[in-house]
C-alpha cells in the first residue's frame, strides 16, 4: 500500500530520510511537490494535490525537526 496525499506524517518521514539536511521552511511548494511525487512509495493521483496538503506536509516536517 503506497503513500497517499493524506499521509502527511509518513510522507514527511520519507522526505526527512531522503533530504536530512533540508530546512523545510526554505523549501518552495513546487519543489516539495516534486520531491513527494519522486518518493518510491508514493501512489496517488497527482492532481489531488493542493496547497493545503503541501502546507500540512511542511508543518509536519517542521514539527519533526
């Protein structure tokens, strides 16, 4: 079962593993979306992404670090 847009925390943890030195506060949403789509476990409709979803992932990332 792959990652879906609603899996903010799981997406965040995968991104932290792949980009451990990245400061999520300096990451643009366009790049964040590309990184999420590039995750090997990501399996959702790319058109279901919204700014709200990207904000949730970014906030999870901030909270985790």
